[in-house]
């Protein structure tokens, strides 16, 4: 479209005429003002769906118009046909069809984008008319474009026909046809392939057909097979597509066609055809090897896709053909070659990852057979899966340090994800190979570490450990006879590399449950973990491993507790780890301290948190600023994570562990409560300066919320003062985190008469303040709305017998909850009628606590006002 000297005026409010459409298009493409562009686009969208579109669309398709204008005209026609079909009178179907044929023929040698859009419009028309109004639509299309037309070049007509035939199935897939119509039309199209496939075969077999025609034919075939055409009807074209794989220009399109044909779910019904496809797939092996040798990753990738499509989609059907077991095994070995393709993923090869799902599928299918048949296939395929383990562990190996240093961060991340996929595959393969797999890995690792004549690379050692870790993370290896030997081998590993050290740590972590059952072996590996704790490069692996050991083996760690706490304190004070790892470390220490006597816990807590309490006292005296805020949130986070796991009552221990282990007899107050009471005034002081900061308030609430969840009834001594603090907080600046903490208190202590009064008073306060807030506009406080509704839902569960609120409704008394229509009425300012007898002394008790919940009525009492 040529740019004019002056921009046209905005089209808003103008009639939908050809001239105005052209002006709007010019404005859309060339006006530098983005607002004008948006206005033009909005107007053009209205124009496309207007009744006038039937008139101006054809005029916009005049050959003297530029492609942008013509394209809009074709698009408008498609929208009118596809979305407003019912508006078209039946007596105009033939006229519309004829006009579209004429314009497609006219544009056969013109603009490609306009031709495609016109073809899509005709395809939509055909789908809407099938089968009643146009029963032989596809055959008519073929016949129409094969007819001689002296005005249009034969090759151009051929391309136009192929374009039309290609977009027809694609338009069907995205059409808005009703479901019952879709079934009818699909059936008709499947029959109509008899008019299409012979033409495609003829064009592919013609020696003089140019490459771009053959490419278009393959794309057309690829489009049609997705209509679930019976596989036996596609045999000739699939074989022709295999032949096309030898032509570099047609390779990608041929791969797509073959893969789409093979991958159809219905294809497994045609076992004989599938068996016929195995030889041509195996015939690609030489081409595959040459591609691998020459570094042609695109070709190797494409051939692998074909082999995997056949094996993955139809392994069960092909396995069932017992007499053809050798040919299928050959296909499996071809896929194995693809899995072990040389090079490091994703830098030197990108093919091996395609095969991993196949190995899952094949194993599932083998294990799904009845026992006798399964035994036969196990005998054949167990050696294959042992080979697969070797291949995967080789592929999981890191490159040399020098090569790895040149990898981009994106390549390193892709390799990490690839190794995770390998790990998942190895874990799955264990289901077939069982304990023999662990023995095999252990034997190889033992030979590797004890062979002094031929020292191995760290990559080889790391890969074997990674395989062990992959299985031990998810499979119960507690009864494996090779784990003791592995624990004995680990200290012998010469760790001079970060990746190897990481894997050693993760492997120890994966064996933490085994260590809990064999505590005598803890001292073999714990020193390695504590040593790694001081290395920032091993931050994630070392801290997560220590956390697992402290969680699983806590009853056997008291002899090591002093050392663990000392090392942890040192790395925390040196700020070696990032925030998230510091939090994990505090959780690990919480698990560790839970198994000690109260006196020991308090002693360790004092040395552990005193530096942070002192720092918090200093920060509380300073003027609030962003730096102070981060430090305060960090300290509060450390405390809350410590209290999350410090549980001397062992609420989280499973039944078995509490029977097997001898738990220490704990007497006296809970250490967490002791610490919270000691720092309570300090926390209040921090709040007084940071009450308007949601993140700080949330961090404060998190300390108490996590403590309540962990301690349960043991938290009781803190309930009165915490309720009072929450009431003061919420009265001053309402925040969702305070409601969430209130909900936790309700959940834990709702049925404890001794602790009910302060919680009752707190709830009244929260309700009063929240309803006042809602009157001002609940949309401004979505987080509070959500939290308050969750609190009401909790009340329905916990206080059903204690809160008989009667709503002012003609229906029977209801308990107000977030899921009841009256519950949502709160958001509109409605409120329950709280009867004085329903909650004796509730308001008076709340008032006596200094909360000042309710305004006085004229009679001197208090009432709920909204």
C-alpha cells in the first residue's frame, strides 16, 4: 500500500463503505499515532461483521487494489461465512460458491496471502453446505480446477487447488460446527479423500513435477491424514513420502506427513499396514548414521521422529504380533541408537530427548501383558533395558570442564532439565529391572573407585551416583543389600568438582531414610555434609541434604547436635547462603532440636537466635527504610522457619516411628512458647513502626501462624496476649494476614473452653472492623475479602454449635458462611442479627478487654452497627 502525503481522518462514526474501509486500513498501517491505529482497528472489526461487508468485500478484491486491502476483503468474507452462515439465504449459496471459485482462479497467480484467505473462505462455505447442499464438494473442487482455462496457467491452477485442499481439513479442525454436524462432515470428508489421494499420488510420481509442487502435495496429505483417514487408504502416499525423504528440499515436509499419518490414534486398528511400515523405517538407518557422522542434526532429528512415532504410538499392537518380534526388536534397537546418539544435549545433538517417552510406553505395554506372555517379553527386553541404563547414564555425563565453561546459561538449563528427564526414566526402569539394577550400578561404581590402574573421570563417577540417586529418591531402598556398600564408598570419592560434589550431597539426602534405619552409618557421611555446608557453590544440595538428615534421623543425632548447630551458626553468621537456603537450614535445626531435652533445646536456642534478637532490637530503634525492612523480614523469616519444625510433642511423626524410637520425656513449658514470650514485646515494638507495611505484618503473623500449626495445643499460653495484639493490629490497619492468623486460632482452639473468650472477642472485633471496611468498598480490599470469607467458612465448621446467628430472612435460621448467599451479602453491607442470648457476655467481654468493639446504643448497651 503506497503511503499518501496526508493521513486520512479517523473513521469513527463513518458508514461502512469501500472508501472508508480503505481510509481505515491506511490509518491502521501508516498512522504513527497508536491511538488512531487502535481506533481504526476497532472500527474495521465492526466493519467486518456488518451487513455491508457482503458488498464492500467483493469490491476490495479488485485486482487494482494493493494486497493489504484485498486481504481484508477476503478475511471479511471468511468471517461472514464462518460466523454468520444462518444469515445467508439458501438461494444465494450457488452464487456465493461461483464468485469464490472465480476469485480464487483470478488470484491463483497473484498474492499468496490473499489466495489462502479466499481458499479458507471457500472451505468454510463447503463445510457449511456439506453434505445436503453440496454432497460432492471436494470432487467438484478438483474437477473445477482441473478444467482447462486459457486465462490461467496450469501450474498456478494446480497450486491453487492444492492450497484449497490443504486448508479444507485445517478449517474443519477449527470450525464452529455443532458437534453432531462435525461428525457428519468428518465422515463425508473421509469418503471424499478418494477424490484427493489419487491426484496427490499422481503429482508425487510425475518425474517432471517441480519440488515446490511436491512439497505442497506433502503438506496437503499431512493435512488430510489428521481427519482420521484409515491408514490402509494412505499406504501409497506414505510410501511416496518415504521416498521423498531422500530429497533434502522435501525432507522436513515428508517427515511431517509420515509422522502425522503414523500418529493417528485410529492407525493401530490397521496392524498389517503398520507392519508394512517397519521395513521402510528400518531402511532409514543408513541415512540416519550418515547424518550423525556428518553432524546433520536436522536429518537425524527427523528420522528419529518417524521411528519414535511408529514405536511409541503402536508398541502394544506391534508387540502383539509375536511372529514379527524380530522386526519390532530391530525398530527398538534403532530407537536405542537415537537415544545414545553421540554428542552432548542440547549443544551437539537435540534428538535423544525425543525417545524417552517411548521407553516408558514400551515398558508399560510389556508389564500389562498376562504373566506368561510378560515373562517371554521380559526375557527379550530386560537386556535392552540394561543397555538403556548404560546409554542414559552416558548421556547424563557432563562435558569436560573446559567445554562446559563455553556453554550458555540457557544450554546449561536445558541440560539440567534433560538430566531430570533421564532421572525420571531411570526411576521408572527400576520397575522392570528391580534390585538387579541397583546391584549393577553399585558394581560399576565399586570397580570405578577401586581401579587404581585406570583412574576414571569425575564425569563417569558422577553419572553412576546420579543413577543411584534417581532411584533412591522415589523407590524404597531400605532393604537393598548394596546401600551399605554405597555408603562405605562415598567417603572414598575424590571430590574436586562442584557438579560431582552436588550429586554426592543429593545422593546422601536420597538415602536419609535408610540412614534412619542404620544410624551407625550416619558418621560416615555427616562430616561430608557439614564440610559442604560452608561452600556457597554447594548451597542448595548441602542444605537440603542436612534438612533431610535432620528430619529423618533426628532421634539419632543428639551426639552430633552440638557440632551441627555450631557449623550451622557459623555459616548463617557468615551469610554464605541465599535467603531460601537460610530458611531451609533453620528448618533443619528445628528438626534437630526437637529430639533434645528441653534444657538442651533452650540452651541451643539461646546461642542460635540471640544474635538475631539483638539485631532485631537495633533495627526496631531505627527509622524505617527499605534496607531495614529487608533485614527485619529476613530475621522474622528465620524465626518462623525454625518454629515450623521445632516440635517436642512430635505431632508430625508417623505412627511407626513413634513406636520404634524411644522419645525423650519432655517436661516444663514448650521452648518455642518460652522464646515467643521473651520476644513478644520486641515484636510489638517492631509492629508499632511497621504496621502499615503488609510484608512486615505478614512476616510477624507467619511466626505465630507456623508456631500454632506446629505446636497445636502447646501454643495455649500464648493465646490471650496474641489475640490482644491481633485485635490492636487489625483495629489500626486491617490486613489479610491478621485474619488468616485468626482463622488458625479458631481452627486449633475453637473447642477449648479455657481459650475461647479471647478468641471470641477477637472474632467480634475482626467482624466489626471488616464490615465497616466493606461499607467503604470491598473491591478495594480483595485480599481481606478472601481471608474474611475463609474465616467465616472455618466458623461454619468449628463454631456451628456456638454461633447460632439468625439472619433476617423468611427462611429458617442459618449459620452465616462464605458459601451461603447471605454470606456474600456481607460484601454488599448486609449483616447478621446477633441476638444477645446467642452469645452471652460476648460483647461485654470484648469490651472489657479494651478492644472497644461496638458503639453504645441509647439504652446504654452495645449493639452491632453496620
